[in-house]
């Protein structure tokens, strides 16, 4: 995204609007990311996505009532925040590619492990709450 910003000109925005959009997206990123971490900590389960098999429970409270993947939503929003800060439209491909990559190589494998480990409880949760938003 940074490299693209060096070869493509930034769009001109009113500075206050540019700042407000950046801050708003940043707060969304922080809310989702921190909300996911806090909910996992309160549930006393791992936040490490590489060790998903060590999950001790299905977390369904807090931000997990809104999305099954708040930390990935937060990271995607953080990349969108950076894209807005850079003000280069092509930089918006960064969060799109990140979301597609995470879906294929992280979320789908996590869902398979969670389904195998928690069975019906996780399946019921999947039916109630969207994967992203």
C-alpha cells in the first residue's frame, strides 16, 4: 500500500474530512480488534490463531455477538484506515486482498477445527452470527 502511494498521486480531500475519516476508521479497527482480544481473555481461551486447536471454548459474548471474526475485521479496518490516510484509491486493494487471503487461509481452516472440536455448539453459533459483518 505504501509502495502504491509512492507511484500514484493522492486524491485531494478537505483536511478535516480526511482526518475525521481516518480517525473514525481507526476507532472502528480498535473497537473490533480490542473487543475480540478482551472477550477471549475473559473467556480464558487462546487468542493465537496458529494454535486454534488449543481453544478451550466457543466465545459468543461481547463483540462476538456481532461477528465471528472481530480481530480480522479490526485488522482489515486498520488497513482501510491506512489506505484512507494515504488517500490513494488503489491502496484500497490492500484491505480487500488481506480479507480474501484471511478468509481462504485462516478463517476457513479455523472454522473446520472449531466445528470438529465443538460440534453442535459451534454450528449453532455459525447460524446466528455472520463471519464478517
